[in-house]
C-alpha cells in the first residue's frame, strides 16, 4: 500500500475532512488498496446507517423527454424509441402493487415530460399519500420553483436531481442547452423547499478525468445532500456516445465508497446502471457503502421502452420478481430489509 494512500485512509477513518489530494490518492487505489477502501466504507455505512437496506419502488411512468442529453437513450432525437405515458390511474395501480409488496417509498420517475403538468402530478401525489402509507420521491427533472413548491405542498417528500458531472464544460457539452449552474440552482431550490434531496453523478463519462471525479466527490460533499446515486456510464447504441467505452465497476465502487466516506449518513443506492455492468455488482455495491436498492415496479409492457441505456437490469421481470430479487440481494449481503421509511437525517 502506498504511504500516501495509507495516510489518506487513516484520515478518513478518523472522520477528518479529506483534501482534494487525499481524494485523488484514494480514487487511484489499486486492487489491494481498493479492498481497504471498501472495508472502511462498509464500516462507516454500518456505523452511521446500520444494516437496513431500503427498497424504493421505482415507477418509470413516461419515457418522453424534452432533453437531448448525448448519453441518454430517452433523448428527444432518438426517434427509434417507442414512447409511452402511463395514465395517473395506471401509476396508482403500480404504486399499490409496490406498496403491497413492501415498498415504503415510491419513486416516480420520467423524462422531462411537460405533458404531466404540476397540477396533474400534485393531484396524483395527494391521492397516493391519502391511500397508501408511503414516502414519495420525484425524479422528473427540471421544473420551475412554483412547480416544485406545488408538488411539495401536495405531499412529495424527496426529489432526485443529479448533477451528473461537476465539470461545467462537460455538463453543457453533454446536456445541450443546459448549464451546471442552473442545475445546482435547482438543487438549492429543492432544499429550500424542504425536500430531502438526492443527487449524484455518472462515472466514466467520455471526457471525464480522475480530477473530474474528485471534483464530483467534492461537490457532493459541499451540497450535503441526503441521497446520492452513483453509477457507470453505459454507452447507448442509439446515442451519439454509443462508441465510447462504459465506466468500470472498480471505478464506480471506489466513487461510491468515497461518497460514503464524505456523506456518512446519506442514503446511497446500489444503482441499476451498476447492476447492468454485472449481475452480482449490486451485492458488491452493498459492501462498498450502499444501503438502498430501487427495485423496478414499472409494468412489464412499458419496462423495455424505458431504455436509458441498453442491457438494463431487470428488463423481462414482473414487479414481484424484481422485488424478490432485491430481497435476495439484501440477504445475500448479510443485511436486512428496512421496514421504516428511511427518511434522511441530513449530513450536518
Ligand atoms: N449511462 C448511465 N447512466 C445514464 N443516465 C442517462 N443515460 C445514462 C447512461 N448512458 C442516467 C443519468 C440520469 C438518469 C435519467 O439516468 O444519471 O440522471
Ligand atoms: Fe432526458 Fe434525463 Fe435522459 Fe437527459 S438524462 S435525455 S433529461 S431523461
């Protein structure tokens, strides 16, 4: 083990603030060093958030998107994608099914689809909250302050809005017409409005360097979010980035472990993108700092069309199978399924 690595790891173990140099050394871990980093992240996870794994039921209710992100299969220029929208009644039916299986949180996710006005979504959320004893997380992209406020008022508890990359040039190059600054402003809004906020980044994006990833971790720490989703870049065959290599599992797990070290109390999912790299990697992520799995509760007829990237994990599964698989993963990692809502406690 390199001396600088051992020293940085010791600082992390003592709960001291890691410098940019520390993060760089830790992210550059070789195989043997990685094992020590993962062990520490697992210990910190156990100490701060315990053995519970939260299962958040994911409903991908529309794959229409006004965005045109170069890495994403839902981009509006992808004319080969069959588009769908679930009706509010269908969404409610899926949510009932997810709650019946045991999900204490329902995540409503879609592309940036203005078809669902904030009023329609607010009505849906308040009905769901009335009918089911669940927390509601939204993952529907950029909206106005007034819309976020209305949705919060209706009962939404959490919001996921990733910064994707901390490099402002890369951000604008990959997400045409948008800026990192705007995105960070929205994340700040969501916090102000009282949402528990989730963010996160993609590991292995074309044009990303080790320094970018260090910047990603620093940004994550600075934001002090309650949740962070970290997953690999998966090249999409129907996107302009289809020929670039995917992010590596090792790099994802190291980034995840660092996220746990800088945000000890955060809820960190073993993401679907990570599971897409290799079926066993969800269980590995649970041992590198993760404490959340988001089983897919999207009904089968739509599931294949929520094609953010190819080869997505769980494509042919019914919601029941996805849920059972998540429970098995939790057990195989020697952990237990949480029964409470798993609200964040902040990172202050
Ligand atoms: N690889 C990995 N993650 C992706 N996302 C979009 N496209 C890809 C891809 N090719 C993720 C982004 C975004 C969410 C919709 O999916 O992080 O927040
Ligand atoms: Fe749309 Fe989000 Fe995909 Fe961008 S990443 S194209 S905003 S779904």
